[in-house]
C-alpha cells in the first residue's frame, strides 16, 4: 500500500452531507483492507458524534487544547461488519461551549497539523470532516491535509456555493484537488455520491448503485485505486464513466 494520504472533505455549504459522505468513504476504504481515521473540524454541528455510541471523554477539541493528550485517547472505533478487513476510527467533536471556544483559537487550531501527522503514523488514510471554511479550526484543518476535496449538493445553488468555497480556499493559498457532488451529479464534479435512504454504512452493500459510486469517489479523494468487486447489474450503466477502469472491469 502507498504512503498515508490525508484528505480534507470541505463542505461547500451547510447541509451538503459532508459528514455522512466522509463516513461512507472511510467505510469503503476499510472494506478494501485499509485503516482509516476521521478527524472532526465541524465543531458547530457535532454530527460525527451522532454515529458513535457511549460517552466521549476525550474529543477533537481536547486534542487541540491539550497537546500532551495522546491521539489514541480520542479514537473511537466505528462499528463495521466482521467481514470488513480494515478499521475506521474517529475523533469526533463533542464538548462544552467553553472548550469549543478555546479550540477555535488560532494557537489551538494550528495543532491540527500535528494531529494529522500523528494520525498518519498509525493509519493508511486520514480524512478530515470540515465545514465551510470560515473559523480558525476549519481553515487549519483544510491547510493540514495533503488533498482538499469540496463536497456540494448537486443543485444550481450547490454549484454556485462550490465555486465560492473554492475561491475562498484559493484566497487562503489552499489548493482544491477535486469536487464530490452529493444527492446527484453536476458537470463540474469529479465524482458523486447518490442519495440513499439506507442507514450507514450503505457503501458496504455491493448490490446497488451506491457502493460503486462511493468507491469511485474514494479513489478520487485519496488518489488511489481500490480492489473491490460489485454485482453486475444494469443500473451501473447509469454510472459508467464515473467508475475507473479498475472497478468498471469488475462489474461487467
């Protein structure tokens, strides 16, 4: 396997589905035998914590305001089927307001780079769940990643929001490497994730359209190739062209 790749999934707008998309990408990479961690920069919504059970004594804000706390103290494994060879572990944001405020300072936010580097020593891929870049921690998280991928709804408003967020990133000197569309497609997107009513992790069900399209999105996000098989079915004709040759060959 290649060296660790870190990637920031940056929402172009609120409600883009960035957290769910990040989780599905992580599950797909784990299904390919890779160990993945997700670091949470979405302090306002705390959505990543909703996918985890139990009390979260050490969260992402703790790791930013207490540099002596080891990364391992904040890792929480995401339950996946036994057949999945890899691992997904998250460090969600879930804290009282006072600690959120301290974690948003410039000094604390800069520690994202340190935490990404630590995670890169232990995992094959590091994904960052990042809201639209505005606050210190979201800017620092995007800047700390090797690759930056914007996530936007496949609507006219979403496309315009994607243009604005990419311009904002460019103003900050942060390169955008790709765009993932959610709940549909639009021309400027490099990959898409279709809408689904299925519960997480829907990307582990190889019988429908969702899994192969998420697999392609994962390849785009971390610039890799996956070795996954999907059931042959006519619905895949609708996503042909979004699947790389390594995956498309396995579906025919």
